[in-house]
């Protein structure tokens, strides 16, 4: 008869868990920012607060519906999984963002309006050359001469450009064909001291539209010659997609004249980031909805060997050359001077949509921890005391089997700690006191699983079986109960996670995570250890395993049955 499932190869199961721990801690120590501690929430380490003041084109007060929508979008951007520990609240006509830690730039970046438009490029000039008049017939430095009809233009510096998604490199900013205009024409009017800040902001937006979104070629040329990419952009997030636009690249190195928008960012179905290993660069991958997919195919068909620009909040994040078209399928990539973090941030911003308002951000201010590390230490101490009491009870009641409980809990704790560190890097998970409570409860439920297993072994021994034969049979009976109990706990945690907000969401997340780890530890650690122990003579001794009383009950029952049979 083959061995029952779960009793075979206990060393192999222990090896699998050891390998999982090795992978987890290899990722902890050899990837990411090398931090070996979990990220803490606002209540434990403090945070950074930024106030966002809404700017409306007409200078009026923002309506509460727009503020509520902006609040929801920003919450999704920073806290899409509900475990980053950030807070976004409405305070009158303002939004207040608080993020864990001291990264004020992260909080300000959340206010990005994220209005994405895809516009054809009509002309471009390096920002350093604005205002210079080239010699007649000369090609400006770095320019690409016009391509003859039907032939592909030479690639600038060997850089790839927009192509089919399968081609590998879609969007890189090549050196464009350029014209340089004299520094003449309208400039931005100075601030009016008689206007309120809100009135001045509204006036700046209207003045910028008049200069930079004019259909007059003369004004367009003057705008390209006078636009300063190093100054704050009053038009940010307020440009009219139905008008041409003079805009800067995000790095401030290029000024571009763009045609009317052909595709709105609202047509984006999904956005993600990743590393293009062929080009060794980070990219943002977009998938359009059906309407955007058709518009993208039409646009790339019209602009083969010409440039199209991805314009985010009036800044050109990428302006590639279309190398083939029309591109079907509704998928494309944005590339530029992205790091892994900035590509992920842009993808996250585009994925959750554009804000209905543009905002002016305040200076970041530090928020002190509401509970602090002393509360963290007190909570961890309480958990350690409770865990010690559980272990003492197991040692007193189950003797040496209590050591199996302790070893299994340590193995579970090591996995939980490493996963907390990794989740902080990968999804922005922050550990607050509510999350710690979920961890402690989850580890306590792991101890419950051990009790179920041990009691099933005792049931088998009451029927007269030895410890060696009772262990695998008890595991066969216990694992269904363990799986059922953990399934109920996980469903409860999942429902709580979906319905809850704030710190309760973090509690549900850690509770669900430790529930899953409970099953893993019981199957890969506890069960193999008990099965190995049952096969040794030392652990079979009643004085060691604490099961002598059960064996005595079994002998007495067997003797009573024999006496009854003789009678």
C-alpha cells in the first residue's frame, strides 16, 4: 500500500519551505533599496502633509462633486490596494494629502492633473536655440533632414521610434526636424498687484492660452521663441485640446509646436510600466479602448515618418517618430528619460484617470507620529507576551510537541517579516498598529491549526493506534478541518478588505495574508515535523510526547472490550 498523501517525503516538504524563505530573503537583501525593515505607517513614524488648492479656469470656487472625484482619484493613485497608509481628505475647498515618511515630492506628485493628449508634432526646436536665426538654407545642429517620399528617414543617433508593439522599441525622443524663430513677439505679462492670487492665476491661464494656443502662425513662432521651460507653467492641465499648443518637453530641452489633440487620455483602458530589455530602458505601456484604438490606428497611418507627442499636463513626455503604420490593436508604449519609479508613477497616474481640477500645491510640512515607536514597541511586546503564554501552554499540555508549535511559529514569523519588507517596496504597503493587530491574530490562528492537528492524533490514539500510525492518520483527518477553518477566515478578511476603508483595510490585508501563510506553514512545516517525530523511538516515548495518558485510556478501553467479548 502506498503511503498516504501528506506523509510521504517530509524532508522534501521542509526543503520546499526552506527554499521559499531563501527566495524571500534573497529578494530582501539583493533587490530594491536594500532596506531590511518594513515601512511604517503615519501613526508610527509620522508623515508629510501637502495642501492642494484648486484652480478653476474662471476663477470661481470648485464644486464639491469635483473635489470628491479628485479625492477618489488621488486615493486610488497613492493607495490603490488600500495598504499604503496615505490619507486624502477634503478641507473646505482644499484637498489635504498626508503620506508616510518625509517624501514631500511624492505627495506633491499626487496632485498631477494627468490630462493626457496625443497630438501631432508640427515643429520643434531645442530650448537652448530659441531666439537664434539660422543661416538661409542651413540645417540646425542635430536636425533630421526631410525624408524623400516613400523612404524611411534616417534614425537620429540610432534611436528607435514608434513602431508595432512587437518590434520592441516604440517611443524614443529622436532629434527632430527643426526651425528656429527670432525672439520677437508677445511675452508673458507681469503680475498685476491689484489682483487676488486666484484672479491672477485665472489671468495667467488666459494669457498663456492667448499666446501658446493661437492658430496664428506668427504668434506661434513668437511663442516658441519666448517660452521659458524653466519657469512654472500656468497652463498646466488647463490647455484646450481643440487648439494648437506650444509646449516644452518634460526635461526642458525642447520646445514643440503641436497640432490639435487627436486622442484623449480618457480613451486609455489600462496602463503599466516595465523594463524594455532590448533597449535597456523603462517604458510605460498603454492599451486603448475601442474608440482610442481606432483613432490610434488612423493617427499612425497618417503620420508615418513624422512625430506624434504624448502630452501630459501640457508637458511633452515623449515625441517619437512613427516608423510604421497604421498600428492596429490599440497598444503602444511611451518611453523617455524614465526611471523604474517614474515610469511606475506615470502608469499609475494614467491608469486611474485625470483629475477634474488643477491644483496649486503648498510647501510640504512634517506631521508627527500620532502613536510613535513607543506604541509600536508596546504592541509588539504585548504580542510577544501572548505568544510566550501560548508556547508555555503547548509545552505543558503537549510536552515536546509544543516545540514543534514554537518552531512552526518562528518559521511563519520569518516569512511574514520578509514579505512585509517586500510588499513595502512593491505595492507601498505600510505597517501600522491595525496591521500589527491583524498579524498577531493571524499567527494566533496558526496556533489553532496546530491544536486541531494534535487533537486529531490523540483521537487516533484513543482508538488504540501507536503514535507512529496515529500521526499520518490524524493529519488526514485534520487537514480538511484546517482548510475549512482558514477558508472561512480568509473569506471574512476579504469581505472586510473590500468593504472597509482606512486602517481597517490594512488590518484585513494582514489578516488575510497570515491566513494564507497558516496553510503553507501547517502543510510544509508542522505536518512534516510531526511525521518525522512519529518515526523516531525517542519521540514515541509517552514521557516525551505527552500522550501517555491517551495511550493508557486506549489500553483500558481495549481491555474493557476484550472482557465484554468474553462475557
